[in-house]
């Protein structure tokens, strides 16, 4: 009887109403809090993943599936994931946080030894429910970010958005391992700087362009975060052919950009990213 009743209460604790797509940190409650237990010491080996989605470009099913595959190893005990989308500096198109949640760290043997048997049982049942809910909501919000695109937006404030997202999300996290996945064509097209010429991708001088970005104050601080960027130079199906040499200059710019911002480059896909998962 207790287990059935507990199950109902546990589901109710995790399945409270969700406010549209706008994420509020702490939507998924801690199992220690739910069970009125003191949380163990913070896990110093915890991982953090940041997913930044550029919504000024359409994504086909292959790209969506690739993104899901890349984050497929996330959802372990102690993991933290933050998902944000961005477009241009227009009304309603500013960077938006869609998901910001953490899974509880697993208790050690000493902690478990001091728990009553019933508390131990309900705690582990809660962990399972927490993980299920975590993955469910993350996948829902990720699908929203990849589906609700506006490719007609005339501008892409990519550099501004990345600076703001890194400052607000990454610099405030002290996780031992930090990873960021940026899904974008890498094409800045703002009033201050554009990678287009006559509506086509133009050749970029990485060194001179970085100097201009530095002068504009748009170099983000990545705090030794592992960087993965997927989709550099990705063009719509009806777009003209882009020469490999031009793509190389674009990728060369992003290499300099991340290195100058204290990022650890793990993969720059132009457009495909030749890794299977992010760990």
C-alpha cells in the first residue's frame, strides 16, 4: 500500500504543470528534497553540457537525429544540462533558455549506511523517476529548439548571442567537466559584421576578422570548456555550391575565435561533426 501511495505522490511531485516552453531552473526537483533528506556533498566530478541552437536556419531530420545522437550519453547521475536557442537581436528573437536542470548525484556507501531501508528504497525509486522526467523534458525542449526556426530572419547576431550565453551560463558553472555543443551554420550577419558578400558566403580572412571581433568586444570567454560546433557552412538545399576553400576560411575563423576565448576545441564540423557522442 505504501509503495503504491508513494508512487502516486512521486509522479505528482515531478509532473507539475509546465509553463509553455519557457524553462525555469528547478522544474525537476531533487529527490533528496522530495524525501526530506540532507543532500550529500557535491560531486566534484559532475559534468555539464550546454546546447546552443541557432534558430535562423532550418534543420532536416538527419541533422536533428545527429544532435540527439551527440547528446545521447547525457542523463547520468550528477549531470547538468542547459539548452538555449538564439536568432537575431530583434524583438522576440533574443537568446532564450529552454532547459536548465541537474540530476542528483548518487550517494556513497557511508551515506546509504545511515539511511533506513524504506528511505533507501524510496530514494532510488525517485532517482529512476527523476531521470525519466529529465530526459523527457530535455527531448521535448530540444525538439522545440530544432523545429521552431525562422529562416526568414534577415540578421544573425551569432557572436553577440554566444558571448551572452557563455557569460550567463558557462562562467557561472563550476562543474569539473564542461562541454558545449553549438548547432549553427557559423554565419555572422549583423550590422557590425557580416560573412556574406552579395548574399553569398564570401572568403574570410580569419586573422583580420578576429581582430575586428576583438575590437567589437565580442570574444566570449569559454573557461576551458570543451567546444563542439556542428553545421559550419551548412546551406539550404537550393543554395549555390560553396567552394571548399571558402569553407576552410570560415572554419579557420572559428578555430581562432574559440582558442582566443579559452575554449578547448574538440570538433568543428563543416558541416558534419565527425564524433558520435559528447562525453
